[in-house]
């Protein structure tokens, strides 16, 4: 596929209005186009029946309807969780995870999209397949927005509602692709999604946490912690050697103070690695000092990995030691290859030697669902 011109997903409503004015069309056509493009019910400009046929052709010549094509889909949890493998113009593939929460008497239904921000990742966490890839390239803002639109397309076909929540917890370190990620947040807001329903996850890029706080976007922040002492975190998340826990903790507190939004801590439980009683005590102390909720995610098993989750009883005991700030999140996506990098790797038959943490990311979506003021 050759890459055409400008991408619809990367345009604000005002940008699109300008395109239509250039084409000699009234501005209201932009709203018509956006509504149909967001509804997920059309897959091209040609399918927009409310537009004149000539305009559909002009739009096709002028704009790329979507920057990513859906390559593969796997589902689990009776269809509530899906993973999409999307393909960019250059053939690179990216994963997106879709999670439906049907809701109930006390909760509204939600449709959460877990988007990737990079293809591969430069951070190189010990337990992560995406990290094994290295960084292949950053995604553009349009490619991030189009993951959400692809999710809307899938859900519309299934008779479900549109995306309501977005979490930046897929492949890549979102704050390592700072500009396009912030642009995507603003674009998604322009497309109709509130940043209040978005969560940005980071492995601990301290300067970018401060930058994000200064954007005055009411997104929530999730910190992929995985260890509460520097010795262990240096091994699990190599970025810790540059921004050790004391600096990360201070940045988290500044983010909370500046935005009024509490951060949450992600902690993948790995047997005989970070599940000792002293790890729980250190985690409890750190969470209390930052006033953060902790999402404990038992390691999601993957092939060729020597890292495994502790037994369920040990997970519960660990959570009890951390205290009331902790919740255990069992991965909904495990049966559908949910962990970050996992679907892509299985499609490409890439060898993997270590395990992934990003099942945690998926479960954080449920954290967001809870009434507790966690990040998600
Ligand atoms: S866990 Fe996240 S930050 Fe770490 S290597 Fe994987 S994708 Fe990158």
C-alpha cells in the first residue's frame, strides 16, 4: 500500500472544514463526514451515502480514510475482549486491544480501547516481548487515533456502542513518543472523547511526566512500577537507572498536585522475582507516600518464558501485605493473547525469551471501571 496525502484521523474538525472549503463545499459537510467516520459504520468515503458522489471521489483523492488496515482479530471472554493486529502503510504492524464492559445496575457500559504508541519499544523491560523488538518506529497521531476508530468499526459491526475510554497501554512507551501522543489526545478530544476518560501509562520518563502535567490535560497517569526498590527495578525496568525511584516518586507527586488527579501504580507479580514479603512492604510504603492505588497483575504466561505468576494464594497474601490500596487484577485478555507485543509476536512467529508485563495494562482498564479513584 502506498501512503496517500493527508490522513482523516489526523485532522481536527477545523482542519477538515478547511479542506472542504478548498473543495468549494459548505463547512457542515465536515461534521457529516466526521460523524460517519467515527460511527464505525462506513469503511470508506465511498460508503458515505449522504455525500454527493463527486465529493466522495474528491475526498478519496485528497484524504486517506484510515492510516491502518485491520489485519487480524482474536477474541476472548465471550467476545468482550478482542485484539486487533493493524497494518500501517509501510507494512509495520501494531496491536490494539478492545475491552467491552457491559455495565450493570450501578455502572454504565463502557468500551475501552488500549492503544499502542510505538512499534516496538526502546525501554527494554526484562519481562516484555515488545522491549525485545527494540524501537522500530513511532506511531503518528493519526495512527493512534485510527486505532480507536478501528475499534469503533469492530464494535459497530457487533452492534455495540462507540469507544468511550482510551488507555495508552499497548506497545511502546507513550511518553517516549511524546508529541504524537499528546497530539492524539487532543485529536481524540476533538473527535468527541474526553481526556478525563484517558489514561497514559509510563515506565518512568520523569521529564515527560512533568511536561504532561504542564499540558493541563485531565488525563490520568499510570506508572509501570513492578519493583519498589532501586536494586530490583534497575533489573526489571532499565530506565530506572536514569530516573531512580526517588525521582519517579517526586514526579508522580508533582503530577498529582498539578492536575488534581491521583496516579496509580502497576505491579506485575512475578514468582521469585518481586513477590517477597519485603517487596510488599516496600510497595505499601511507596504507594502510601504517593497516595496511589496499586494494581497487582499476576504475570500473564507466554510461551518460551521462564517467568511465571506466583500461585493465586501467594498473590492474595501479597495483596494483603500491601494493604487496602492494592487490588489484584486477573488479566481478561490472556486467553486472546492480550499482553503487549504478544499478538504481533505470535503472528510474526518471533522468538520470545521472556514474559510480558502489559497484561497489566489491560487489567488497568478494569481499574478505571472501578469506583475507586484509580488511574485505570
Ligand atoms: S513494558 Fe512497556 S515500557 Fe517496558 S519494554 Fe514493554 S512496552 Fe516498553
